[in-house]
C-alpha cells in the first residue's frame, strides 16, 4: 500500500469518498465516508455538552439555585403561570469554567427576574424580566470573573389588553396611554363608543412657519350633511362654558410678545369651492385697535362676499359703536347725524338719537261718582323716543253703567315715564262731537272724555270699548 504522499491529489470531495479512521475502541483502522465525518464535526461543533436543569415554580417569588458545575447548563423553566418575581442563583464562581454558558428558556412570563452572582464580580447585561417563550444566554469569563449576557429577549414586560405598548426601560415594554379596541382609539381616556378617536385632555398642534389646520371632512354622501366642531361642557351649578377660543401673540411659543395695533387676533371663515379653489364666502374677524402692552382694545368685523369681493358689512368699534355698510353707503354711530343711534339715557339733546323706547300696561284710576254696578278699567301705552300713544279700555258689566261728567270726572294713575314735561292738551275724535283727551295743567296730568254741548258721556250696560287718545310729546 503506497504511503499518503504517494497518492494522487484531488480538489473535489463527495459524500461517498472514504477516509481512513483509527477506531480506538476496537484498536484497528477502518474507513469512514466524508458525509459521516462531516456529520460528526457538525454535531461536535454545534451541540456542546449541556447539562439539563428543569424547574417548575408554583409561587411568585421563587428562587432557583443552579448546580455547582463547570459544564454549560440548559435551564428549562416551566412555571405554572405568570410569575411576579423570580431569582436565579448562578453556579459558584470558584467552580465555573472559562466560556461556560447558561441557556435559560421559560414557558411563562417572569415579570421581575433577577440573578445572584454567587461569587462573580458582576452579571453584565442581564434583563430585569423575561416574557413567555423567551430565552437568554449567559457566558462566564474567568479573567474578569464575571458573567456576560450574549443573547437575550428583544423585549420583555407585561401589558394590558387593547393598550399599545411603549418602552418603559431600554429593554422593557409596558402600557402606553393609547388604547385601541379594534374599532375606536382612546388617548389618555377610554375610547367612546361610536367615536373613532377620543382624547382625554388638551390637544396641542404645532407646525412651525406654516398654516396649521385641524380638518373635518364629510365626503361621499348624497344626503345633506353638516360637519361640526362640537364643544360640549358638562358641569354642575352652571359654572362652566363651552366655546371656541383663539389666542394670538407675537414672538414664539415659549417667548410670546404683545400684539400691536391692527394685528389680526382671530377669524372665523366660511369658504366655498368655485371649480378651481376655495374662497371666502363670509368672515368674522377680530383685530387689535391698540398696542396691547400699553392698553387693550379690539374691534369686530363681519364681512360677506358679493360678486367675488369680500367686504365689511358690520363693524363694531372698541367702545361699542356699530357701523353698517350697505352698497357703500355707511351708517355709523359716531354722532355725525347719519343713521339711527340708540342711547340708554332718555332726554338726549341730539335730535338724531332715539333715546328711549318703552311699552307697558297700567290701571287707570277713575275719579268721579258715575259708576253704577261693576265697571273695570285697563290701560296700555307705548313710548317711542319722546312720543307717547295711550289707550284706555272701559268694560261695563251687565246691569251696570258709567256716566262720565266732563266738568268733574277724570282718569289718572299714569306711569311717570309717559307724563308730559310741560302743560299739554291733546284730543282724539271718537264719534261726532266726541273727543278723548289728555291734559296737563299746573302739574296735574289727567285724561277724560268730552262731547260738545253735552256735559256727560254715558257708557251703556254690558259694553266694552278701547279708546285711543291722541299722541303727545313727553
């Protein structure tokens, strides 16, 4: 048989090629195929000798002491359920071998997992918890007398169903404030049924150097629909308000500055599409009318669109003057004599001011002796500016009568607001030669009836009449 250096060389080996092998157990030489030799090498390389350790903790707070050995360990942990805490006591460092490994697998979650070094100087990189079905590997380095985590779960932790997870530590997951039940989402608050998004707390939208909008869209509906921004307030004792608030400042978010005169402070805009784009149809806008660092004043403007042009139609000044604009004709409240102005103080000397309006009822008092049976009286008045219209209703019951004697009888008990300021006589014809009148002389304000040539006016039984006196000035 030729020696090995006398054989021809080959650069290709197949699985059926043969190798000489000395079998120590038999004490002789035999042959083995390349496939057999490869399988042995793979087995010896990939599957080192691990000692198997099995434990099934039944109580949270368990402690598992690993055996004293220099062999690598495969620890199969099968708790009866989720464990709140658990401790693994590593083999004594004095007996640990360089490169010794501990592979730990658990079938159930251990929320808080810890390791006892048992003489080692440190356990580096070990997780603080492990989830169900996860594994980790520890390797011992004899030079530093420390254990090192070479593989570990990508994430560990526990969570609540329907909560989105978040990182509560670099390697630990827990609950976030976002909940998703598959139909609705809640942020900081449980989702409200039927609402896609529910937010518990304030919503703050920031977009630097650009227009910012929160948009509500209703689309693909053949029926009339309305899109609302709805603010709802629920409070006991009516101490709260639901509303819309626009806040404006110069400067930046963290460094605001006072607004200046003519700065726009807030706007509500209704827009419509014309086939090419959206344009304002109407606007309500608030503008600063002073530098707010010195004083605070603002105006309110209502605008509408006509023939493609948006223009102011109603303007309210900081002091409350109202200015209307119609077809470019302006009616203002500035005291120039244009339009109608209202005053809360009666008696204004400005003839263009409508300084009073009042209407009401009163009970006239009859001063005389002409009542037989039951007669009732009712009064009503209306004041517009300095003009008063007055009426008296007389109701005579059955089997009753009223004989009003012009020379001696009168009505009084009128409200002070309708009393003339100077001597006055005003009459209003009722029938032929009959007059209902009011008169003020020497400070006394009265009303009555008069028929020319006849000293009395008789009101018949079971009759009722409303008598309007002549309009007079107060």
